[in-house]
C-alpha cells in the first residue's frame, strides 16, 4: 500500500519511478525528492472514452498525475481521510471524495440507476450526488475524504446494512443498493432532513460510512 496515514487528515504516498499516481488537484501539501505534478486531461486511467463518459455524467473531478521518485503528503480542506485497499474488486465512490489513488487502478463511471432500478435513480436525487458514481477497479489503494471519520461495515448474505444516504461514502464488492422509505424517530420529532430514506445494501462486500450528514 503506497499510503501511510500521518494523522486523521493527512496521508503520505510513496512515488517510485515507472509508476503513476493520481490526486485531486490542490491536494498536494508537501513533497520530498524528484516528483512531478501535471494536469491529467484524461481524468485518470481509463482513456479518452472514460473521460468523456465521466464529464457527461458530471463525475469528472480535475486530477493531477504524480510521477517521479519521492514521497508526497496529501490532504484537502481539513477533511478526514480513509485509505481503502482493493484486491481486484471494484470500489464505487463519488468523484469529489477521491483524494488520491494508484495509477494502476482502472477508472470508469457507472449509472446508479442500474443498481436498484428507479429507486437507484431516486437515490441520486435525494443524496444530491447525481445519478452516476465513479468506479475504481484492480489492485491498489485509494484515499477517500469524509466528514468526521469513516467506519467500514461488512455486508454479507442475510446481513444487509441500512445507511443514511447523506452518510454514505463508498462501497465495494458484489453489492446491490436500493433506496427504501422508513419513518423513524427523527421524523417524529421534526428532523425531516432525509432520514425518511434509507440506502439498503445487500450482497457481499463492505460499505464506508462517515460520522456526519454533511456533504463535502
């Protein structure tokens, strides 16, 4: 894993010759060694068609290509950072939550309506995150941003996880999601800010949840 957590809001990445990393523009805090930062017009690994798809989906976050030999410290906006390791599977995450990731990971875009049908489309409207999400597939590490820290909740057959859509950060594995309605105690006391909807995740994998309902 190329990331070392310095504290809850900073990570350090090791950059080696012949291997690329991608980071959100403006996320570099400091670096040591011979490291070059260049704007990435293709938006990461995946080629021109992947970039066009992300821009049409409004999921294109400006990225920097990071190359050379040294170490780089990343952080952005004082957000909490969580490092996720992928072992050949796919991570589903909103593009604006990406801080940095291995250049070996294949980046793409998925229409959320394909997971949960119409309710998947409703989820995009309720969360304000759009109908599309970014995918990262392969072997490598991803540093994501969140408010108030992140907890990883395992998802297993017969052990579905229900998440407040505003607290959702990302998920990976063979997971299906759908938006369900529920009337909870917070609605009864007048906190009608979206708790009437729950994101239900089922299958095998994990979901990452932040300790806040605040958007980035």
